[in-house]
C-alpha cells in the first residue's frame, strides 16, 4: 500500500521492487511486489526511469519482469 501511495503522487522516477514483501497484516490479504506491478499496469503509472526487481523469489521475479518489460518495450 505504501508503494502504491508513493506511485500515486507521480513523484517516483525509479522503483526497486521485491516480490515477497513480508508477513501479511492480520485480517488483510498478503500483497506482493507483483500486486504493485499489476497496479502500475492497470493504472498506467510507471516510473519514468524504470523499475528494477531485487527479489530472491525466481518465480515471482519472472512474473514481475514480464509485465515490466511489456510496458517499457512499447514505450
């Protein structure tokens, strides 16, 4: 939620995202970096200077990278 709130400001020029964001808050759905990327895709809100993935989760990182590359390759 904090990452999305920051992106909404339009002031984020570069993002470095992890897939696994830690423990879920009790009573809330656990979100991942992939959810942040999906939000960016749905809202066409991409940092001007790009997005880097720094995740040790290879499957999650690959999903994120596919969406990120799709956006920046057509920009």
